């Protein structure tokens, strides 16, 4: 089965290629078959490969397709490397990707650019698979940029609206900033190791560098730059909320489940490097903590359903970063997977709602959908529970709890990080259920047009099941102690070293987390459902509203960057449109023309003047001869 | 004077004979065709007689003249050019009412003057040659006497030429006063021992430079050029630009190398200044010029500046470079003015830039020839002008005249602008011609076009395969080198 | 002789095309099409035939004929991997240029094709000449036809652009001529043999002072041609005013002659001076990358915009050339090829748009994806290529260049890498303004027709191939690059008196090792 | 004559030359300009004679004869031209003949 590894990314690519080449001529059914089918087969192969992997338990599968190029020893291959870490990722990518493709057949049914949509989606899946399967950093970079391109194309899918195009370009540009840092990191890696092969680097780094070597720290920071850009973390997070301009399946697949977690993958993949660079690892944790708080606050104030989810994504990835930062690698990946399920679910539900409400995204104009869209309501509720980490039943509880716990229990953890995470958890449950209450409860405000059919319901239900059941493969020590997932990852990702004798406090912390989550829900319930005057009083307070506006704008980052970078750049470009250097050459031309006119005046046609010219010349020559 | 002397002076004698023949025939029977044939024949015969001389090495007719390789080469150049010009003149004058026949008489005479100039080794012969050349030229310039401009050009040239001749003569007198001889070689011997030249001699040289500079049309003695070029009939302009200047260059080289003027920094400095000033002034003046004849006049000022660069290089290579450049420049200039002559009508010459609008589409072959000539003037490869300029630059670099070399480069670029401007005018969308040339007889037309085509082929020939010409120049100049560097 | 025949073929084809117009108005197109096809096939044949001998020596073929023996000028041509690649690119783009002119050029077709073929002949000569005089000769020869192409068939401001192009290149070329002469005499005075032969001149020992000045002379020509900021200002005008075929040749080939000159002449001839100058050159490169990108961002004329992207991309070339390592130089070679393709393609697209809309103003475009999806996809691919998306050829080029440059200078590489972000900004603007957003003018843009697809398809295939499997190209260029680098592999401060450093370049006439593996048919030495 | 130093003779010639030169410059009538040029030529002739006598050679005088001849030829052509100009312009003012400039 491992021989078919290459088919996993190749099939979606082939699908994309077919759709691009034959696009306009194919009947819609065939487009669907190619678009969904290619990802479906990939998912099937992934599952088969996964079973094989589980049964054989090899260290990794490796498949080299061809040598990309070879220049003076710099010889990256187009080769795939499948180990447990990439296994988790390709599973989420192909499986969730497949579900979202299925969903899209209905969601995009009326779009004239149906083919283009599936072409881009397939291309995305392919690139993402290359990203996580690459055995060297350069191929990874190829996938990395490829998903960036697809993200750009899909955010700006409805290109007629200039705002969408703006959002798309913003996404591409900002991630490219991070990519630039990453590229420089790659140069340094290459200079040090003479290769970009990930396994080689991982094994050699330990021998070459001591912990805390400056070079390692710099490289880790540069890679972190790339990760931060892709994953929408501080300070490059501003593109992600705007990226919601794309169709909702896109938001679900790219901007929630897969692409934005590429940063998590990168750091997990290069964990050896980060372990050698404690400063960088610390930075990962701090960035995660700060991001999750900032994004959580911003999510509290959004009215656009998808923007709430977008900020929530940023915030949840912040959790993953937090986990990575304390060395809880497998916890981060676990949260990635669970988050992939429930966030995709939430987005797909949101999509169903938006479709039903004639592309209405403002939560203030929703409400009362509980009865009208029951399937969507229940699945959304499940997803929300998972996001808010409702104890015991939801998968999100288990994955998030692990992260919270390791903040204190892990050796690299600290109380501040824990507190931030805890506060974040509280905020999360508040905004999650604010969303639930505003959307599904209260009075109905907009007419429901479209009832979801099977193509939408099926993915919702499957994802809902996963959002509930997914957590049970990894349960805390004191609570079933299932370690299927971390066992699976253990050959790749070392377990976090836990402070000894701390585990007896674990139940306390779990209780605390559960309380926080539930109290968040309760407060949301109070404000948004039970006591509307409480909400009104908040609205009356000036300071609260100022804070609201500030948060609503995503902590003013957009404005800041606009003032600091965008405007000066555009201004510079605008004033220099005519190219100031050119005026130097124009000046030379003008100068010669001036001399031309000057000399031409001497040629005035008067014989006397010409005689004078000769005399002057004679005098000059005689002066020179006599004086010198 | 013995028989051998006469043999060696055969080209001059043939020319004289041709002139007298013309005079006689005119008095008997005015016929353009016959006069033309006689003229062409005498140029051809004179040119042919050179082949006899070439093999015999330096032969000096003391004290006035010397026939050496250098002289043969320059005479050949002058005669061939004159022949070509006379061929182009026929078509030009055929369409005009003026009496055409005396023109050829004057043409032969001034060619004779130029020939004397390049073989002279004595102030007297120098003066004689110069004046034969000049006096004939006065009449040639003003030949189309019904045209105001022609007369104006003539009188301007006359006054200024006589004026500068006075300088030349006075300078010669001073040199004579200070050295006691008028022979170049003797002058050289007289000053050979001196490291510091006496004031009288220097003043004399200075005043001679005025006279020479005027004939060459270099800054600051250049102001006559545009007016005379514009006023004179196109073939005459070609003649002034080539034969008259070429003769003077030949003389200058002979004299300067004979007295080894490069030893004296003052003289070198003066020529350097003149060269640089000529290049810049000429090119800048040409920059926005709308009249093609004036433009070519200004460009000729610049080209004389380029020539001086090679001249200042002062070695064997310099002389060869000057000679090569002159060949290319002569071909080009004759070609360019030939085109102007061909396109002219009865009333005026085709000299306005607008007359050339769309020429490439109206008369593609004529335009192509003109483009080739212009590109050669600009020094673009595939043409002789490129090799010439390359040679000059090489000579300059070899002697490490960096200032001059760099000025040459800068000026080539300025010059390029106005040459390609003319080309650009030619490929503008075709319009109705503002000037419609006289419909020539097919045979004459074919002959003129043939001449021009020949020139173009020559030009490209020496541009692509300069080896033959280089070979010729170096063998012909061998005898001269012996004399010059003895 | 095959090298000579290549040039003669083009020249003759040009004359034939001009003459043929009298007989049939469409014949010039076919003539130049077949001429270029023949030339392309011939070079491809060379490639396949010489594959075996690549490992032995950099030189595949040589031709020596005396030309002007008095001056030591020979008609000497030689082919190595680098030249071969450039030739393939030349004929490929030339072929496309003929195809895109099929409908665009409707008047003076014969003369147009004459000029087109003569430009290509000049370029071919430049890539092959191994005699500095001959090199300069071809260097200039390619200008005039190009001047005609811009000046006759260009857009509204064509005369100005044509002048500017001609004057800039001519001025810089003359400075190179000065340097060539300087080198010629220094070598002659030293050894007693005055020659312009490249292989002989490689042995010239120069004082540092002299080497510096001579290098500047050469650099002047190549940096202007490349172009490097601040000598770039001819380029936007020339590119934007030229007809499409002209722009393609300008961007795709003429700029490459500058890069080629740097590789072929500046590096091996002046090993010490270049090392000295390298940081400044790299700085110029970085300035070019960033300055070009900023200017490209603000342009509203599509062709002007693409022209400034060329300025930016060519910055990578000079950055790489002066990094003196194989990664960077391979990157440079790749950049020369891929930039030729990608920018050529963008100009072709601009040409398609101009044919349909009669404007190049991107403010009047928009929303064309709906009506012209094929064109949009093609544009997308090449826009992505120009911003350096992995998987497309330009990425390999830029990444290798940057990897190499990083070894030489960290900070400058950082800034060059930032240029990639700016590249994103202007590249996306192209897509945005033309194919996305609303169609304000309500223009219905016809999509690409079969002929246009025929032009675009090979370019797409090539750019993808170069992005995914560039190894054949890299292999072909490798010996040539190693040869150019030989001088730098010895200790960093080589004494100029030591000729052995460079003897590797020079092939003694008797040495048949270099040729023994060659197919007899291509054995060219007299 | 031999007791007069050469310098004095040359000085006289020089003064004559200057006079001629200045009057060419300040005159506008073409005939006067021509006459002034003749004066300059004769000054040169004088200088030749002085130099010739200094070196006790006939060459100076021969040159003078050449100059005289040449001047005569020049004047004859010149006068013919002046006649033409007078026909066309009805004036002898040299400034009137400035159709060509620039």
C-alpha cells in the first residue's frame, strides 16, 4: 500500500489539472465526480494506508519520486515521508477535506464558477498534502506556498466584489511576509547542514548545536515567523478574519481545519530545532497565549457569524501554539485534530445557515433557527460544546484540558501561561454560546429559504460524531487513561516531561476548567438570552462600547499596519510613479538641448560674427602658444 | 625637371590637360554629356596613372613636391571621390537651366589643388595648392548663382577663406623668418635641436593652425560650415566635405609628422582643445537641426574632431586610423549628399527633414542607402564608419589619450541621437512627397543609383571585411613611414 | 561550421523575408517561422548530440577563422552549455515572437520579419562570439533592427522609446569598447601578441587599478543592458512602447545578453576586481529588486508594469552573479531562462489584451475572468511565476540565487528576500486589476483562440517543467559555470601574476581531449 | 635695407595685418571687407619679403608674387560674387546676406 503513497497528493492534483484543462467543456456531474472523487479516493487510500501503518507500525514510509534538482550538493528530492505526525495530518486533510467537498456540491450548486471552485479546492488539497508529506524543507515550502496560492484564489473566489479581492491579496501578502522569514531560515539551515532534508537536519542538529546556540535560536525564530504568518498568530493574524470573504466551505477547510494549522505542523515537525532553542520555544508559547486572549476578546464583539469563527480559529491555534511552546507536541497535534473536526463542523453549519438565510451573515439578523434548521442546530450545538470544551461529553474538553494541564504540569510551563489559557477558555465559552444563543434562539428575523439536503447534512453529522467521540482516544490519567493518540505519535514527538508528583492535583485543575467552561456558557446565557437589559446596560456604557469597538476591529492591528506599512508604501510608490531616476536622464537631455540653443544662436548668419569667431580663435591659440 | 619628374606628376598633368580640354570643348560646343565624359575620363586616367607610381617608392621633386605612398593614397582617395562626385553631379545639373559645363572645369581644378596639397613639401606648393583649391571652390559654391543662398554661401566662404589664408600666409612668413627655410624637412631640421621653440616660430605655427583649422572647419573656425554647406549645390557640398577637407588633413599629417609636432606639448594641447571643442560643439549644434545639409555640416565638424583624436595619437597607427576613417567618411559623405542631390528638385535641394518623411516607404532602396550612410556616420557595425571609429578609438587608447577617447565616446552618443532622428523621420508613415525630383532619364537614374549602390556596398564591404583596405593602407603608407620617421 | 550557419541562416532568412513580401504578403511570416524552426531544431540537435561530452570540458564546439589578422581579430565562435541554453531560449522565444506577430503586424510585414530575424541573429552572435571585437560587433548589430522594431511598429510614444533604448545601450556599449581596447593593448604590450581572442585574453595579468577600470567599462554595458538601477530608465519605455514581439525579445533575450556578458566576460576576465566590487554589485542588485518592485506596484500601464518587474527580477541576476558560487550562478542561469519565459508570457498577454481592447491601461480593465477564463488561468500561472511560486521555474531560479547569495552576504540576501514580498504585491495587482473585480467598461473580452493557445501552451509546459524537473538545464549549464568559477575557487586573493589560475579556460589548439567525444559532424576546428 | 632689423619689418607687417583684420571685423560693406582682406594678404607678403631679405634669399619675393597673383584671382571672383549679391539684395551690406542661420 505504501507504494501508492504518491497517489494521495497526486490524485487531487490530477483532478485540479483535469478541471482546469477541460473545465468549461465538462458536464456538471462529471466535474463533481472529478472534484469530489479525487479527494475521496485520496481519503480512501489514506485510510487504507493508515490501517496498514497501524498494523505494521514502521518508523515511516518513504517514497522518492524523482530528484528535483541537484546543484553542487544541494539536492532536494520530490519525495514523501509518511510518519505518525504526517499520518494525522493527511487523515484530517483528506477526510475532512472529502466531507467538505461533498458539502460543497450542494453549497456551490448554483454558482456559475462551479468548476473553478473544485479545481482550486483540489489544488489546495494536493498542495496541503505535499506540505505535510514532504521529506525536505524545500518541498514543504512548495506545498506551503501552494496552499497560500489556493487560499488566495478561494478567498477571492467571488472576485467581482473588490473587498474580496482585497482580502485575498491581504492574506497572500501577509503570509508571504512570514514565508520570507521562513525562506531565510531555510537558507541558514542549508548553510549549516548542506541539505534541507528534514530527517537529516533533525538528527544532525542535536549533534551540531548545544541547547541555546544562537544560530539555532535565530533559525527557530525565522521558522516561527513562517508559522505565525500561515497560522494567523500575532503579529500576522490580521488576514484571517478578512479571509472569511471566501465561500464557507473554503473557510471550513482552509481557514479552520487545515491550512492555518500548517504552522503547528511546521513547529511540530521541526520540534528538535525548537527544543534546541528555548528562547524561540518560549516565544511560541507567549505568542500562543497572547493570541488566544486577543482573538478571544475580538471574537466576543463580532456580529458576523463567520468572523466570530475566524477569531475563534485564531484563538484555538493559539492554544496549539501554547502547547507547542511548552513542549506538549502531541497535545498540540491532538488539539489540531479535534479542532479540525469541530471547527469544520461549525463553519459548515454556519454555511448552512448562511445559505438558508440568503447569504445573511450578521447574527443580529438571525435568531430562532432552532426549530427551522434542526439538524444544523444540533450539530452546531455539538460543535459549540466541543469548542467551549463542555466537560466529559465533548472532544474539545479532552484536547484542551490536556493543554491546560500541561501548562502547569509541564516543565516548561508557567502559571501565567496557565492563567491565560484558563481565561481564554472562559472567553471561548462565552463567545461560543453567544453565537449559539444569538443564532438559534430568540425571534426569527430572516426568512429561511434553503433547507439543507443530504450533501450538507451528511458531513455535518459525521463531523458532529467525530467532535464528540474524537476525544475518547486520549483521556487523562485519572479518567480512563487512554493514550492511544500520544502513543501513536510517540516515535516522532517526545512526550512532555511532567513535573513529578503533580498529577494528584490534576482533578482539581480539571474541575476548574470545567467550571470555567460552564460558567462561560452561563454568562452567555444570562446576557444574550435571559436578561436583555444587562446587554443594554453594557451598550449604554461608553467605556464598554469603546472597548467593544476596539475589540471589534481586532485590537486595531489593521489600522496600525495600514498606517505604518501600507500607506507609506503606497504613498512612496505613487509619488515615484514617474521614476525619479528618469528625471536625471531627462535633465541631461534638457542640458544638451540648452547648449544646442546656446550654440545655435552663435550661428546667426552674419559674416562679421564669423570673422569675429576666427579672430577669437586666433587670439586664443596665440595666447596659449605664448603663455605656455 | 626631367622626364622622370613629369612621369611622376602624371596625375596632375592629366588633370590639367582635362581642364584645358574642357575649356576648349566648351568654347567650341557646349554639351553637357561630352564635358561630363571628358571630366570622368580625366579623373579615371589620373587615378589609373597612380598605379604606376605606387610601386616606385618615395620620389621627391625638390624642393616643392614629393610622391610617396602617402601621397599616392591620398591622391587616389581625392581623385576617386572627385570621380564619384562628378558622376552624381551629372544627374543633379542635368535638370537645371544654368550653364552646366563650367562646373566640371572648376571641379577638375579644385581637385588638382587638393592633389597638389597632399604632395607638397614646401610652403610655396602648399600655398599654391590651397589657393587653386579655394578659388575654384568660391565659384563652385556660388555656382547656382540665381539662388540667393548659393551666392551668400559663396561670398561668406570667399571672405572667410581669404581671411584665414592671410593668417596662414602670415604664419608661414613668421616660420620662414625664424627658420630661414620653407621646406618642411628643412624646418624640421632647423627646430630639431630645440626643446623650447622661439616665440616667433610658435606664433607662426599658431597662425598657420588658424588657416588649417579654417579649411578643416574645426571649432572655433567652424562657423562657415553650415552656411556654405547649405548654400552650395549638393554635389559641391559633398566636394567641400570630402576633397577639400581630405587634402588639408593629408597636408596636416605630412607637415606635423615631418616636424614632429608631437614633441611640443603646446601644439598638442591646442589640438586637443580643438578636437574636444569640435566634437562637442558640432554634435550639440546638430542636435535639433531641421535642415539636413546643415545637420551634416555640424556633424562634419564633429567628425573632424574625431579625426583629430587619431591624428593626436600621432603614431603609425594614428596615421592609418586617420586614413581609414577618411575613406569611410568620404564614402559616407558622398553617399549622403548624393542622396540629397538625387531627391532635389529644380527649385531647391531636398534638405528639410520633412522632405525625408516616409522615404523608407516611398523609395525603400534610396532610403536604405541613406540609412546605411547615416549609420556609418554614427559608427554602427556592419558599416565602414564603425571600423573607422573603432580604429580611431584604438589609436587613442593605445596612446592613452583617455580624455579624448572618453569625449569621443560621449559624442558618439550625442551624435547618434540626430542620426537616428533622421532615420526615424524616414520610417514615419508615408506622406505625399513635398518635393518631387525631376524625372530623370532611366539611364541616368540607373547610373546614379548604381553609383550610390556601389558606395553602399563599398561601405558595408569595408565594414564587414576591413582586412583588404587595412592591408592596402599599411603597404601604401610604408614608404611614407620611412620618410616620416627617418 | 554549424555555429556560423546558424547565424547565416537567420541573416539569410531575414533578407529572404524582406524580399519575399513582393511576391506574397503572407510569405514573410512563413519564411521566418520556418527559419526559426530550423534554427531551433538545429540547436536541439546539438543539445542531444553533445550530451555525452558534457563532463569533459565546458566547450562543445569551436570555430576559428581569421578575420582582420592585422588587429588580431578572429571570427571565433564557441559553444558551451550556457550558450546552448541561451540559444535554445533565443530561438524558442523567436518562434513565439513570430507567432504573436501573425495578426498584430499587418503593415510592412516583410521588413518587420527582416528586423526580427536580424535581431535574433545579433543575439545569437552575442551568445557565441569568443572574440571581443566580434562580440562587440554583434552587440551593436542587434541594436539597429531592435530600434526599427520599436520605432516603426511600436505604440504611441515609440520614437522617444526607441531613441532612449538606442542611446542608453550605445553609450554603455562604447564604454565597453573602450575597456575592450584597453584590455587588448595591455595584453598586447605584455605578451607581444595583440589579439581580441577571449581565450588568450583570459591570461592577461592586470594591475588592480587597471583591472578595476576595465571591469567598469565592461560592467557599464552589461549593467545598462541588464538593467540595474539606476541605469534602468530606458527599459520601461522601450518595453512598453515596443510591439509585443519586440517586448518579448527585449525582455526575454536582450536583457539576458547583459547577464550572459557578466557571466562570460566580467567574472573570468577580472577575478580580483570583481571580488572587490562584489558587495557593491550585490547592493545594486538588491536596490534593483526593491526599487523595481516599488515602481512596478504603482504603474497603470500594463506593459510598463511588467517592464519594472523585469528590473526587479534582473536584480536577482546581479545579486547571484556576484555571489561567486555554483548555487547562485545556476540560479542566475535559471533566472535568465525562466524570466525570459515568464516575462515574455506576460508581455504576450499584454499584447493579446491590447489587440482586443486597444489599451494597456489596467484601470480600464477588470473582471475578464468571466469571459476569458483560459487567458486568466494562463495569466495566473505566469503572475505566480513572477512572484516566485514554488513549482514554477522562477522559484528554482530565485531560491538558488538566494541560497547562493546567502553564503556571500547575509544582510543583502535578507533584503532581496523581502523583495519577494513586494513581488507579491505587484503581481497580485496585475491579476486583480485585469481579471478580477468588476468589469467596469462592460467589455466582452473574447477568450484565447487556437493560435494564442498554441503560443501559451508550450510556455506553460516549459515553466512547469523547469519548476519541477530543471535538472537537464542545470546539467547543461554546470560545466560552463564551473569554468567561470574556476578563478574563484583558488584562494580568495589570487596574485594577478599567476597565469595558472586561469589556464583551465584556455584550450590549446592541439588539445584534442575536448573534442574527442564529439560527433564528427560537429567537429569544427580548422 | 640690411641695416633695418628684421623685427622692425615684421612689426610693420604685423601692424598692417592687424589693421586689415580689424577693418574686416568692423566693416559691413562687402567691398571694404574684401579690400581689408587684401591688406592682410599684403601684410603677409610684406612679412615674406622682410624674412627673405633677412635670410638673403629670393624665396620671400617669390612668395610675394604668388600672393599677388592669388589676390588678383580672388578679387576677381569676389567682385563677380559681389555683383550677383548686389543684383539680388540691392545692397552691399554684408549683414543683409544672412538667410542662412541656426
